[in-house]
C-alpha cells in the first residue's frame, strides 16, 4: 500500500543548543546516525513511499537546507510555513492538497525529529495503521512504554477490533506526574503518544470541518492554489490566519472514531542531549563521545566536539558540547532546561548564537 507521508520538519529544537540554531534545528542535525534526522525519516519509509510521495512542512529559514538534503524532493512538495501555527494547520493544508487528486489516499503524519531503531518493524506497524485507516478511521501509533515517563503524552487503549491489530483509543492524556505515569505503566492499558497519525485525506478533512470549522476555508483556498504561481502568495496571506492548535488537541482528542495500533520499534523522540545514550554507541564507562575527545575517569557523560580537543576528567553524568562558537556544560539531568539558555540569549539579542 502506497502512503503519502507528511513530514513535520518545523520547530527549533532549542534543547540541542549550541548544535541547533534557528537555521539548523534539531531535525537537520545528524544526532542518531551519520545522516540528519530528516533524511533518516524519509529513508526508512521505502518501499511504502518514495521521496516523491512525500510532503515536507517547514519554515522559511529551513528551505535551502532541506532542498540540499533531499535533492529529489519536488519543489511543490515543500509546504513552507510563513509563521509557526502548530501542527493542525499544515495537516489541514496537506490533506486538502492530496484530496484534490486522491480523496481516499492514506496520509501518514510523521515528526522529522524522532529516531527509530528498527525500521522494518516501523514499516510493519505503519502498514497496519494504514490498513486500519482505509475505512475512514483516524489512526495513531502508540508506543509500548518501557518506563514511567513524565515527558510524553499517553493514549488509553480500549478493545481490539476483530481481525485487526488496531484497538479503540479511549482517550489521550497529557504528560502525567510520576505517580500517575507509574500507574499507567502498571495497568498495561496505556501507550506513549509518538505524534504519528494515519488517515484518509477525505476523512481528515471531514474531521477538520467538524472540529475546526474555522480552518476549513483557508486550508482549501491554499490547496486550490497548489501547483500554481499563486500558491506562495496564498500561503503567506491565509496561513497566518489559521488557528494555532495541535492536531492532537484540535482533532484527535475530540473525534469519535479513533484507533490506535500498539507499536514497538525502538522509538525515541530525542528530547535532549540526555537521550543520546539511547541511540548512540557508548564506551565501557557509558559515555557518548564524538569528535576529538579524551575522557579520563568519567562515566555516563555526553561529550561532543566539532572544532578542537575536549578533555574530560573525573566527570559523572555531565553534558559537554562544543559547537565552535559556543560551549554548553550542564548536568545530564538538566539537559531538558537548555532552552532556558536560548531564552537568555534571546533577551541579550545574541542573534549570531541563536
């Protein structure tokens, strides 16, 4: 079954500063392999989809880099957002574009900044979700949880459908506290929400008309101009007027016919430098080292260098990142707070470092 993937490649990835910058966000960095996360996301789709089947949503400052990374991506396959409006608007525009030619086409919405350890199982689970979506249901992939994670949303799983691997999705739950996350893990009834959604183009448009009617006209007007010289002008004029809301909040949490396919393919959202040991090789002391690094009596550290030698002595569970023009040093358990550094630099108007 052929898919029409929509890859969400916007966002700034501030928790990976100083490697990530406005013009080079997380999804454009080679964090989990020798290739940027975006390239890995596209590559693992074959043979379910080729790069010519893909739509990529991104910001203006990312267009040149993405075209260089994906040279076979048609220019018309880039949905360039003039402003960030969360995920529902670009999904609405993409669904309307695809529905013009193929209303029953199966769209898979995929974040560009996640890591998948087992691409074969990923394609298997994505195919199962696509099969479940052919009847018009909105489908999501739910990741089997391995720990009481408080940084992810959850999906409560209901009864399994006959002759299918899909289950009814009872509800979406926001990021819980540790006690509730522990309860969810013990119950066996909850999966992590990976932000991967699969649906028919016309099915999503129907759901948007019902739950986000104020988005319908603008999305269709933009889509009607796709492939013409008026497309950019329509995007620039109408897209900023669309409601800023996520697909989760705007549609998935409200819809009646939502299914979830339990999945386990080594997924990681790579939320911060602390996640790199999950996806990169570690030395005998549990360190992730990249570049010219000497680590002595150090354990559990992430040390990344690009320009010069980094020497680490007697460090435990620390992050050290040298990007050439800036160096980050922080405890690994504070790596989620790196965005606060970016906020402080913004206050100082340190544009070259942003």
